[in-house]
C-alpha cells in the first residue's frame, strides 16, 4: 500500500520538487490492471518509472503478478522491501552481478534476461559454480536495435540456451516502443499488434522445436494493451502508465489530466517581458526527450499547467527559461507546475518525491534511485 499521507495540512515543499497526485496515480494503476485482466494477460509493470517499493506494492495489490527492473541493484532494493517476484529484463554477464542474482534468487522468484550465447554461457557457468538454476527469458530485437537477438537468429539461439545446464529457458521478451515496420510511428494499435504477432510467431517456432516457451512478454505503455489483444501474448510490462507524462499524452495514450507527476518550481527572475526563469534546470528535468524530435514534435521540456501557451525552451543546470508573451502576469515568487516530457528519467534525478492527496503531503524517498551497479 501507499504510505499513509501525513495529516499535516498545506505543507509546501521547497522547490524544485517532484509531486505525485495520489488519486490520479491510483486510478492509473487500477485502469491498467483491469485492462490487462480483460485481455487475459499478466501484468508485470516496469518499476524503472517509480523506483519506489510502496508503489510496486500498490501495483501488485491491484493485480500485477510481479515487477520488472533493469538492474540487479534495483531488484535488491525491491526485494528488501517485500517484493517477491521480479524480472531483471537485462543481461547479467559479470560474475559479481550473477552472484548477487543467485543470492537474491534464493529468497524470491527471480527471472533473468539473456540476449546472446556468450552471456548465457557465462550465466550458466556461474550458476553451476554457485549451485543454482536461473529461470531465464530470451530477449528478442523486434526493431529497436538495442539489446536482443534478431528474430532470424532467435530460434537457433533458443535451442543452444535450452541445452545449457543450470538455465531454464521459460520465455521470450522484447521492448519495442512505438515502432511500426522498423520506424517510429503514431499508429500505436498497428504497432502493438505487429509486436505481439511477431513474438507469438517466434514462440510457436520455438515450441515446434521442442523448447517449452511459456511466457511471451511484450509491451510498453503506448503499445502494451494493443499487443495484449494478440492471442498467445501472455504478459505485458508497461512502466510509464503509473504516472504518465507529456510524451504519453502526445502519443494519445492518456490526457494531461491523467498525468500524476509534475515538477513544482518557483519563478526566481523575470529579467525580460519575453521570458521568466525558474529554479529547475537539467538537474531537475530529464533532457533525454528533446523538443521537436519526431514523431511527437513536442515544444519545450514540459507542459506548464499554469501557462499552457508558454514554452520551457531552455535548461541549464539550475535554470529553466520559460518563453512568454510580454503581457503574461507570471511574476517572481510564483510557483508553477510542469508535466515533464519523460517522467522516468526525471524521477531518477530526485532523492525524494512528495505524495499529495488534497492538502496532505508525504515526503517519500526514491529508494531505488541512482542504482547504477
């Protein structure tokens, strides 16, 4: 459960800060869980968005089967706080990380991603040395050209991994995002269905070769529920939906009113009629989604709720520059709330966030923040 919100009223944290509207977040959690259930697929949210065990517990209580993380260090934090079913959707190839995974796997159900023969052999050898068997899923590159084996080579690789000792190959997974026929797209329904169909076909090929593929895990926030409608998909792993952000609103996945997270900042200077300066810069807002990039063509680094027509157009480390019309009444000392372009990377810049429910505020540590190792 989400921690009880403090009964102290009207406590405004210092700015810049990241606020989470609890009723909106809880509604997002319920809607996605209900939709996955209607589709007949398991929901395993990616915790990279929130990095907070209490939020993961809320997702589990709403119906998620477990969570997804990208780092063994994130998995350790989540397990320490009671999360018992975790998928590390990332290759573990160094002995130290594999040993940590082995220790963790003795306490909880742990699934590990593999994407190549060398990495799988390393995992198998270390597992044998440590006296454990890892449950693994093979990552498939369905167009993003990041980690993952190509579809053309996947079945042969799956056979070799299946034959390795100390590994139990139970599934395949992919992360594709909003791609269609290898290109960025706004046609999310077609993209999601294509993603699901590619993965189901591949799973069927592997099963025909005698490999018992049980899990077909797909789906980001933009495409997950469309991929879930493909018969044979067993699991989706959306992450951003818990808070949503400006990028998802631009995709049409949600409305801005569904966005539960926003930066609150203070205007510290109005040196020109044409712009104002806030106390949040690149150390407050993620810059990985750049303004004007395809296919979204977002203007600025976030949506300013109090001034929708204004543009947060420039960031330095501690300054954000908002371009305004000369007559705009925004003045020094005013506080503004800004929906960030990308909430996952933004949240990872903050040691604490603030759960807000009406006039009640609770400061909460981002326990899995900055877990690089």
